[in-house]
């Protein structure tokens, strides 16, 4: 006979999903109670990767996973094997130094099946940040010759590069950029609207200029860098759009005390917002250390302290898969040093149902991934890719 806890979880998995009235930022799907903390585990996909930092898929493709390796390659896992030949190999274009440089992110064009366009974010051999477009050669390989859309000069520090790319429903290409590195953002890049450092950018994928779909970027008419969508970020290590609500989630790595997650509801999620760095670190004042002016700032929905070895947040996704329907609408994130995986639900502008998943815990979680069906994955610096599954 199945244990009572397992029966309860199965009932949750079989719960029907309907639509309810909702306010701005609320989930249109009903949110049943969370299952037990031990009802999620991981399934090893492959352990033969080299410094994986991201995973994505071709829109609508259920057969292949594309994994970004920090050294400059993108590998394909077909469902049964890791292909020997990389999909993309730009090792000659990439510098890796200090643990945070390299090939950091990629995104397929929403019309990739038709136009063969794929985008990558990497640090070039000078240490500058590059967003470039590549073209598909065949089903399993892309041309390694870049069409450079944007180059962002980076200070001598090798850290705080950001590196995430993702398309919004507006067809614009969004990119997260760190504050330039070092400690304390001494140049105040995150608050300076004439530099792209410490920002979320919104780009036209055809040209790399400011995107104009659905309206202009907030600083186009005010003398700032035209590509800026949001500011006040330190090192946004992974952002994502909820594929149902289109809300924007940004995990921003803290200085020495707090890690934070910001949520900005659709429509126009994040437009013109100031997430606070370097005035604020999470909910704490940073510069100045007391009595900082919080006027005009958008504070995180959640932060957590550097306790029990926690040091660096890794942002994930809102779960929208079918394997565990009870978890739909739940956002997952991790800490690189502590190894925990936690989740919350964004309701009424707050982080509710905060939860920790002990069987998902892994050392050195570098990123999460989301497949075409909305199932989630996580990967570790040691070279493994795992799928999150019901236990």
C-alpha cells in the first residue's frame, strides 16, 4: 500500500487546472498546496559536461537539449547521448578568467526554425562583453562566425559580467549585464544611465540597437544609453520570464550580506525600474550604510542572508510543466555555495509559500534550464546536468 504522503501527492498531481480571476501579477492558474519537501528529486541526464552554465532548447523541440559550456562550446544532448561535435564552438573568441568570464548565455530566435538565428553572450579576448548572432549550418551545427550586435567595454575586473539572454513576448532580446566587477561598484555604474553596466538591456535582435516593439525603451528620450530597460543591478545571474504570466524574475548576486530576487509584473515587466544597487543590497542599505534614500527604488520580493555558507544566488524559472501540476506557478532558485534549492510563489506582490527542497540540493549549481514542455533542469560546475522530477 502506498504511504499516505505519497497518495496525497498523487492526488495533487491529478488536480485539474482552471482559470480564475486575477489581479496584476497574480497567477491565472490556481495554486494548490505544495507537496512534501521530499517529493521532488533529480534525475541525472549526463555527467560528461565541462563547466556547464546554461541549458535551453529550440522553441517547440522536445528531442534535444542545448547546454552552454563556459569555455566556449554549446553541446547537444539528444535524449540518449551527448553529441561529440559541439553545436557551436567559439573557444577562439572567448576569454575565461577569474571564474566568471567565458561563454555565459545563449538564446534561440523565436523564429529559429525558419531563420536559423541563435544569439550568444560571451567575454571576448579583451575581456569586453559581446552579444552576437550566429547562423545555423545544419540541424546539429551553427557557423562559428559571429555577427556582433553589441560590445560593452568592461573594466579590468573579470567578475560581474551578467550573461543571460532571453526573448520576451514582444520579440525583443533581453540581456543582463553586471556592474563591471570589483567590490562596491566604486564607479556607480549600476545607477549611471549613460553606461550599460549594471543593467537589463532590451535589444532589437536584428541590429543590436534599442528595441521598439510595443514602445520605446525608457531612456531613449532622456540622454541615457538607449538599450537600457532596467538599472540598479549588481550581477544579475539569470533572469527569466514566466511563460504563462510574462512576469519578469531577476536573481541579483549580492555583495557580502544579502542575495536577492526581484519580480516585476507584466506588461512592460521591468521597464524603467531601478532595483537599487549600490544604494541597497537586498533590503539593507549599502551605500550609505544607514539612512539610504529608497525613493524611486524597486525593492526585491525576497532576499536571504549569507548564513550556513550561502554566498551567491542562482536564478531559475517558474515551473509550468506537466509532471508535477501541483507546482505550477512556483519559482525555483538556488545558492551556488550552500547548494540549497528553494522556491516561492509570487502572489499579491509578495513571495509566498517559501519552501526548500533537500533532495535537489547540489554543490555548485551554476544555472537552471527549462525545456519546451516547461520541465526544469539544474546543472553543476562539476559537469552534471539533472532533470527535476517527482520522487
